[in-house]
C-alpha cells in the first residue's frame, strides 16, 4: 500500500531513539524527508549517520534540540523549512516524565512534567502551524500513552498530564479541520524502548524482583502475550500522518497489543 508520503516533509520530535526513531524510519522508508532531533548530541549524530547511510543525506537532517525549550523548538522548525522548503507533518514526542506516586512527586517535578509532556507539544504545534497551513496534506500526531485510557501504577505524572495532550489534540482537530489539517494522537502500550527498560527496572527495584520477572509479568497481562516492537508503533504512526489516512482526525489510536480492556 502506498501511503502517499513521497515528497512530504516531516519533523519528528525526540527521535534519536525509541518510538520517535521508529516513526522517522518508516516515514523515510515511505519516501518522506525527515528531520530528527534529540538532546544527546552523540546519540543524535550516530542515529543521523545511520539514517543518512541508509536513505541518503538529502532526505534526512538532524538537529540537537530540547523539546521542552521554546527557543530550541522555534529554531528547529525554522531549520526544517530552510532545509526542505516546507513542512507537511509534525509528530510531537518527548521522553516520558519520571515514575513516582503523589507522595514521591514534588512540585518542581510537576512543573518540569508540564513543560516536558504538555508544553512541548503546544510549543511545537504553535511554531509549525504557519507552515502546516501552506501544505495540501498537513497532519499533526501527538504521541501520548495508554495511560490516557487507564492509569498506570506509579506513573502519576504521565497519568495526569498526557490526557491534557489528548484534550489538545481533540480541540485542534475541531479547530483546524476546516483548514484541512488533521490532528490525531497515538497511544503506545508497553513497547521495548529504553523508557520501558527504565520503568521495568523501577518496578523490579520496588518489588525486590528481577527486571526479567517484571517483563514476564507485563507480557502476561497483554492479550498478544508479548511486549511491542518499536517498528510496530512506527508503522501505525506513519499511516496516521499519511494521506492514506486522509479522513481520520481527532482520534486516539491505541498500539498496545490489546492491553487496554475498556469499551471506549
């Protein structure tokens, strides 16, 4: 199936690894030009070199940026348009806020979590919107979590803040729909990234078990009986931002192996 992404320009936030990288890779495979970013310059340079070797230097650009920093975001969008002449697709993404419950999460952590989880999406969309309005196939995808459907134990900040991103997504779908700009959210479940390694280790430390035991318990709770692979997430993300999904907007799409058991 041709997703219609050839010639499109995409900016994928927090994409030097994990789910962002998986998304960027599928977009490149489908013929889009992609800008990746990350805070760790060494990791970013390594990822960029690998992608340029595979897909060509003219199709992928990398830039060091902190998605929680307004100046970095404005610069990143400007560089994207300068390099490729336009912007069609934006994928908002950020590393998840730290684990913890209400008693272990201080007010400074709340402030940092808001900047990282909510305001990074707000700022990126705000900076990109003037350029998206010039596209004939504009699409925004916010990366959230299954936690917007059902809270995850010991992930208070994620449980509280990611639903705000879905509220933003749904509101923007209503506001921007008449302009032909689609806005959706993608909700990953347990997918094997460094973030999940961190969470499983946190659970193992709290429970006095091994990380392998935590992975086994998590897999047993998923109907498909396994942890997701980043590329499985990336394929769904690429579809949602593509012209192939031209009549899909305002939706929150789960990629969780059936873990969420609610009806809605």
